[in-house]
């Protein structure tokens, strides 16, 4: 997918974010510090990570600055409500940066943290892929806790199979 318009990208990204928000909304607050294994991200870490990578890695690098990723620890936001507020604020700030671009700016180059040049539109696409990756991990975490998760497009795989023609 090539991104040619700031407005169309934001529209698309907001749909991605709405799906992420649906999974975050069902996280039981008492399980915000759940992890499947010591030393791995907790649910709260996952949410903070999406937020801080979006704002401080992608937001900074597309602005022509170096990545300022601070990690995803509790010092950034602790407790379910504070994490959600932080998550939404980081997203708001990132969208403000992106809205400041012209469509032509999407073809400018920026530097990744590894100092590789990449077109801003390709880097924004990677930002979306990153969020989707961590959203999938949240699904797994919640399934481990037996929390019923929403279907991403409205149907389960079994329901789609039932509705499909039999070959």
C-alpha cells in the first residue's frame, strides 16, 4: 500500500486505532500487569509500547529528529486509567505531527533509528504494522486470561467457514 495523501492516511490509521481501542477497552484493570512469562512485556507495557514507539520513535523521526523512545515502563503511566490516558495523548500528539505535513512531504526521506533512509510514507506504513503486531499480542494475552475478545471484522473464523461455499 502506497500512502499518497495525509488525509487518507489519517482516516485509515484512525480505523486501525479504533480496532486497537476495542481490545484495550476490554482489558480487565486488575490484569494490567499480567504477563505470560517473567521478563516479558505486561499488558500495560504492550499498550505503553505502542504509544511511545508511535510518538517518540515514528513521530520524532518523521519530524527530522532522532528517535527518543523512552521504553514502556510504569514510570510513564501506571494503572489502567492512566495508561489509557497516556495512550490516547501520545496518539493525539502523533496525529498533530502528521497533520502538519503536506501530501508532498510523504515522499521526503527520514532516518530510522538505525540511520537508514526511508520515505516518510513507508515509515508510516511500518508504524501501522507495528501497532497491528502488538494488538495481536494483546489478543493472545487476553485469551490466556480467558477474556472474550472482539472479532476484528465481526465474524470468527468458524463463522466465516460456515458462511462459505463448500468446495
